[in-house]
C-alpha cells in the first residue's frame, strides 16, 4: 500500500476549466507539498501546507488534517498548466513519501 | 530563493564505466538531500536519503554498491553510478531539504544514457 495516493492519474481539460487533483495519505505528517514537473523535467514546489488553505495566483491548495486529504485546484486552466503534479508528504520523522503523480493536459 | 544545482544535466557513457552526478545547495546548508530516479512517464522513485556526515539510507530494492552516495559537506551530495549498464539509463534528480523553512528544493535533473 502506498503511503500517498493521488487521483486522477491522468487528466485532460479544456482551457478555462476548473481542475481538481486529490491526494490522500496514511501517515502522520509535518507538512504536505504540491510539486509541479514540466515536460523538460524540472520540478518546483508549488505549495507547502500543514493546515488550511493557500492560494497563489490561479492555484489553490487545501488540506484537511483530520481526513488526511489535500486538494490542488487550478482555476481558469491554461495550456501552460500542462504538467505532472506530484503530492509529497513529510512525515513527523522527516521522511518523504511521494504520490505517483497526475499528468495534466490542458487543451486550447 | 534557494536554488539547488545538479550537474551534469546530460551524460552519455559506455557500459562498464562509472558516472558521478553532483547536487549542490547554492544558498543554504542542506543536512539532508534526496536522490530519485524517474522512468519515462512515471513519477519520482526515491532511491536514497543522503545525510551529511553519515551513511546514506537506501530504499528497498536499491543497490547501495551500484549507486554510491556521498554527502561530505553541507552543500554537496554526489551520486555515483558504478559499472553502469544500459538498464541504468534514466533521469536522476536530487532535492535538498531546508530545515529552517521545511521546504524541499529540486535540482534540474541529470539524464544518463549508457551505451
């Protein structure tokens, strides 16, 4: 069983659509990270969350600690949002666990 | 912001040779760095956790004698793929954990091709 489960695995959306990617985890965590990997391979950390909600531009990340669940939302999606989004959690023992990623394609 | 530099970005080598990949944290001290392998169209596979001044902790199924990790300073970790074979061809990525902020910063990745 994976410590981090992500869904969906693949997602295709029309430009302008609202997108949600979900992440569930089974370990006690210190923080949860949402990562973005573009086709070139580079990975950036979009958010680091330990509670509540964060917003950056068109991206919103939420976390529910009791339910061990986080969501990443993209509003008014754009083709440049096409990437792989990875959920990662840092356990209370500072171990990292990674989801399998969600491949997002936004069609113009 | 904090930057992690990984070098080389691409390397081609002959079967049987060894290849070293460097991961540097440029503006913070990283007591912990991570090494990942990524196969095409798949997510990151954590290979090992590299701790400054001590032995790396390898994930199950990762050969420690094949993938040598050294974290000799607070800003540098190296991954050496020893006696490389074509099946070692892959995209290798490092990341560094900044303790003060809890943030995780990633290198640009290194694409290894073994002929």
